[in-house]
């Protein structure tokens, strides 16, 4: 009995420990940050350097983002060169700009030299031209060459986001020679899990995984063991297509080749995560009628937020005047049946919501390549059937509400519900069609999202409403 009681006590203690783990982790992070600040303020830089070297680079970046500017600069001067570059790459772009311009030219150049080429190139794109010129002048020739090489490619293309730090091997090399090359170049490469085999013209002819090299005999020839069926990306491929390729093949890294199939760089899965975040954020902003921004919300000034939002608001406000004109043109009819006015908001909102649902689904399908313009008839026919079912359900429920609760006449209820059904059907068609047309003509389908579609559907719903009322009520 005593043993059972002890086991239950141990189990209870373990449960209590598990419940406290999240709090313990948060407390641990706070204590680490406090310890860093304490050593920094006391000027105990040797101890601080030893402490920081034991921490994860991403965690260090999180800790210093909330520090004062002067403290951040001191931290970067204390960090070892290679670690400083790694921590720097985790910071958001605004803080990166502050740090790099606060350091001496020599220290800033050292950080850029130790960054991966794609990260360095992204930083250069966000900096003022005069600052870029000064920074580039203090980097090594190899770094300058890599950054200039990446800047030649169009924005958001595979070439613009790739890195040139990779391991390349020759067909006639032995495994022993390949491993020795990896030892020499591995620390400066983005990844060593996959090595790329090139011929004398630097054409990509195969790949070989590091694990196969480690498990093979030292005198085995690379050309005899490499994988020849290589899936590659083209330098001009759009970054959204790059993300789809990674999803399809589930690789952690993919090679990028030029028109002559020569290897010019690689893209790793961490770059794809950034692409997905960037593209998703952009689509969400466009769907909400906001001009895309690359700054975090809390780092965006009020005036910048104003500039991103006001163009669409002005456009939507002007387009909404058509709705007002439709109502004005039927002013006399409304004066005879004032009760019709009460249902205008409900009809417009329901139509807009129905169109928004359809557009969101179609935009997602277009983004994932599940839908093409050639599927237009199939999509529209499916949306019509869905809309009829949704519209009938809403019409029946609304008819019962109007008769039993609002106590309106059967004729008025019939006008409202018929309009509701037709508005839902047309809204679904518009919501499905406009994004597909936008993509067909080269526009971003996300532009044709809820706010824009709602404005169109509002006008159409009112026209239907008043035409049905005119026919049934004899207005």
C-alpha cells in the first residue's frame, strides 16, 4: 500500500512539473535576458561574451530586439564575427539597417562578409544607395561579386533569392576527395546535406547526398554513384512557383540553373518559408484593400499606414457612388413602399458576403495551381449550384422571419426573398469569375477580393431588388 501511495505521489509531482514547464521556459528566457543586461551594464564583457556564445543565435536576436539602441550596438561589438552575422540575419530589416549603419565601416563589412549571399543582397536592397556604396567598399571581392551577381535577377525570381554558397563536386572525383572538399568549404556553405555534381562546363549533371558519401568506400567515383535525374529551378522562375516546387518534391534544398543548365546557386527550405510568409501577407493585405507593406505593424508609422490604405478607400468610396445613384433613381418608388428601404442593408451585406466567400476559395485555388482559366465553366457551374442551395436556404429562412417576426406582407416578403436568392447566385458568379479573369490578364487575383467584389455586388443587388419590386409591386 505504501508503494502505491509513493507511486501516486511521484506521478502527481510529475504532472505538476509538466504544468509548470511553459512558465519555467518563459522565466528562463527572461532570466537569460536580464543576465545579459546585467553583465553589459557592469562592463563585464568577457563573461558576457562567454554567456552569449552558449545561446542560440535566434534567441539572442529575440533578446536584443527589445534593448536600447546603444545596448544593441555594444552586443554586436562583443559577438564573435561569424556569430554576429548569424544573429544579424534573424533581426527584422529596420533593426538591421540601424545596426549596420551604427557600426564602423570595418565591422559592418565583416558582418556582411560572414552573411549568406542571399541575406546580404536582401539587406543591400533595403539600404539607401549612399550607404550601400560605403558598405560594399568594405566587403571582400568575393562578397561584392556574389551580391552583384544576385542583383542582376528580377525581383521575386528564383535568381534573386538563391544563395551562391554550396558544395560542388566533379564526376571524376573520388569519395575521399569529395569529403576533403566538403571539409574545406562546408563552414561557408548554406548546406552540405546535398552536393551538386558538375561537368567541365559547370553544367549540373547530378547530385549526391552526404550520407551516401559517408557510407561509401573512399575510392568510389562520384560519377558512378550520383543521382542523375535532377530536379532544378530556373533563375527566372517566380518565387511562388519555387515554393510550389518545394512542396511537390519535399526537398530541403534545390539547385538553380541558367539557360545553359549551368549551376548558379541553390535555394533552401528556410528561404521558402520566408517566401510563403511574404506571399501570404501580400495576398491578405490585397484582399483587405491595403497596399502591401514589408514593415511589421508596430514598426509602421501612422503616415505610412495612411498611404497604404487611402488609395483603395478612395477608389471604393468613388465606386460606391454608383450604389447611391441607383437608390436615388428609385426614390419615388421607395416613397410608396418605405418598408423596402429597411431590407437594403441585409440584401447588400448578404450578397457581398456570398461573393467574398467565392472569391476567397477561388483565389486560394489559383494560388495553389488547383484552378486554371480553362476550368472557368466548371467553376462557374459549381458555384451556381452551390449558390442556388445557399440562396434557397437563406430565402426560406428569411421569408419565415419576415412573415412571423417583422409582420410584413406576403408580397413584400416575396420580393425580398427572390432578390436575396438572385443576389447570392450573381454574387457567387462574380466572386468566382473576377479573380480568374484577373489572373488571365496578368493581374494578382487577390486584388479582386472582398472589398472590390462587394462594391460590384452591392450595385447589382440593388438593381435586381428594384426591378423585382417594380414587376411584383407595380412600382
